[in-house]
C-alpha cells in the first residue's frame, strides 16, 4: 500500500467502531535485532499504528521509563539510520500497518532534513512527530514531508492556545496527538471528563483524527479515553511491562535472545488485553 494512505486507511477502517490502538516503543529496546520482531508481534496483538521512538540522549518530553529505554537502545548502537533500517525490515512483510517515527530535532538536523525525508520515505515511514519542531517554525520541513508522502504529526497540550490549535489544524496530516497531562510521559492521573472537553475543543480547529496519550496505564483508562478520542497512544506502561519480563528472564540465566523473546511475548500479551477492552 502507498505510504501516503496508510494512516488515513487505518482510521477510515476503524471509523465509528473503536479508537485506533497506537503502542509506542523505543526503537532498539530491548535490542535492535528484536525491534522489527516486536513490531510484528504488536500488530498481531491488535496495534493499528506503531509509534517508533527514535532514541535521543536528551529526551526532554519523556519520563524515566522511556528515557531509560532510549539509553538502553543508544548503548546498543541504535541511531536514526538504524531506526530507518528497522522500518525497512518491517516493511518487507508488512505493507499495511502505519509506522510513525517520534523523536527530536537533533538527529534529523545531523542527517540533514531533506536527506532524512528521502531515507524515511524509502524505508516506508508514514508519519513523523518531532517534539521540538514547533509548528510555527516547521512550514518548510512540513512541505518536504508532504512532498514525500509522510504525514507531519504535531502535539497539542492542555496549555495549547486557540492560535496553536488552528496552526496545527492547518499543517498536520494523519492525526494530531493530544498530550492529556501536563508534564512528561508516564505521569500522574487522568481526568477523563477534562480530556473529553479538551478533545472536543481541538476538534473545532482540527479536521483529522485526534489521538490521546500520556498517562494511559491499563484497559480501563484506555477504554475511558477511547470513548472521546480517535486513538489511544500507550508507551510507558508497555515499555515497563517489557523491561520487567526481560529482567526476570535475564536474571534467571536466559540468554539475551531468550530474554528479548520473553519481553516481546509480555508486550504482545499486555497489548492484546488492552485491545480486547477497547
């Protein structure tokens, strides 16, 4: 399937039935070799879109769980280019599941914006969310992404102004990502009614699907938020589950490869449970 349409097709398929389930994983964790296998396992468990985090040494928007996953990935040599290689490997056998890269500006700037866009398109990336490329400064880069058939995705937060929402509504493609809590990923408790009110406000400015993330930790919170959003994004709790399984396997004397498999199985089981409750 043409990458231009994968995200749109995923949301159209789910329209009026249930929210899209969007797991976030850190590319290269538990290991670079395991990542494509993990992506396939998550799709089998019910993922509709995969958000693949590009590890970065100073991930300011991420909480400790995702920061530690990024550190583990970097320690094993995961770079922006290896992340693109993982996507290309995944695409060899899955040409329908959308893959969105989420990361920071620095690795893209080092590779060069146009060079990155060309390589990402070639690898089969469908969308890109760069935490520290504000929409006000992203028009030129957004144009490059659109030309390559990659959806530019932006964050909105409880503090976003109507002006910011309107600009994101103009520039964003695919979906927008509403950060349901102030603070970093994996943070405190959710107020579903407040989220529902804010998502309704965002919809006044944005005509594409609205996904909600940050703070979804179980099937109950996923279902609650899914009732008012087009997608639920789950990262910290999924990575935490995976790391717990990896450590348990490793400390019981299993090889790293066996530990990777235990982590993948635990992640898939956990996500399947979320999917069953949406």
